[in-house]
């Protein structure tokens, strides 16, 4: 990409001095040099001075045997700046409660990554491409 048409400010913000394009994606490269997009910079939750990636918390939630699907968003908080809250879809016939979900995550992540609230939903809103529609979840809060 050479830049944005007739928009030098957007071009300067997106392309660094070495020609690298900053997309806002957060990626990891594994030992075989495979690149995986794991999150978006704009979706990071800022808890005090820490950045919390919703995708990492979602992956942790999906390890729970009674959780069929999950999504995490950040919501404003006077003390922390933002706090992570989870929306989960329980598997059929599962008996999940908020304390169980919070404890499951707390045992697997750093203190600042802990889920503060849990909402139970029938489904996680997603686009046709399968991306979580976080704005729809924010409307539920």
C-alpha cells in the first residue's frame, strides 16, 4: 500500500518511516514462523496500567467444559479505567453460575486479567464472517 488517496495524515498514521503498515492487528509468530492474528489493538481493555486482550480471555473461557461460546468486552470503571466482563453461552444442560466462571478464569490468568462480571446469553452476536459484534454486547451493558 502506498497510502490513503488524498489523505496524507491517515497515511502518516498508518505507514511508519520504514514502510511498515500498522493495521491495528495484534499477531503472534510461532516457532514455525506462522503468523496468527489474535486480537485488535482497538479492542484491548485497559485495566489500570495493563492491557488485557479479550481474545485471550475468550480462549480461556472456552476451555471450560460447560461453556459453548464466549465473548469479552471492556466497560468503564471509575477505579480501574476499564474492567473485563464476559458473556457466555452455557452448553445444554449445564448449570453454570457467575462465581464458577469467575473462579475458573481467575485460576488461569494474572490478577489484572480477571473477569469482573459475567452475563449469560443464548448466543454471541457475530458478523457473517464470524467476528464477534462487540458493539452489540456493549448495548446489553
